[in-house]
C-alpha cells in the first residue's frame, strides 16, 4: 500500500509543505502536518498541490505530480501528471511533442532523477 502524501507551496512564505491534504468549507487548500503533540495547518496555493506518485527516483527522492524528471539513458525531460480521465499518473516526454506513457511498473526502470518541477522550474518545460 502506498503512502498518500501531498505537497503544496505555502501562501505566506512560498516554502513547500508535505503531509495530508484537507479542503476547508471555503475551498481553501490546507496541508496538515503531524508534529509530536499537535497538528500544524498551513494554507497552500491550490495551483501547486500535487500528490506523491508512490515512486522514488534513482536517488531515493519522492516523485510528485508536477515533477520534471531526467529519464532514460538520454536523460530525456519528462513531466509527471495525473490524468483524471484515465485515473492514473502519466509521464509526458517534453522532447517528443508531449508523447504520453503511463507511469507504471513498465516505465519505472527508466526513471532517472527529479530535476525540478513546473512551479519552481517552468523553464524546464521548454525542452529542446
């Protein structure tokens, strides 16, 4: 069973927070982090919220929705996205007109490393 972890950029200081996602009655997104004896709530920008895919890159870093990976022998830049219609995570090759492949056990051997994400490194989306 995989971990259900989310991340999002805080509204107040623009730092990343990781934990459980909740949505309050005003539709504001909040990351709930468990500390030793209490829960800390941090409001995050809903546009930056992404779910952990359940996979790690070659360095052991968690791969989240919105991450950009350098994959395969050619270190091809690929974008990780959730595709609602197919109920799954997909990777999009940024060098091949966003060619799409399911992010599953068949792709995992080609996973390289996380080199950024669409929020902090949008320039990586301009792969040549």
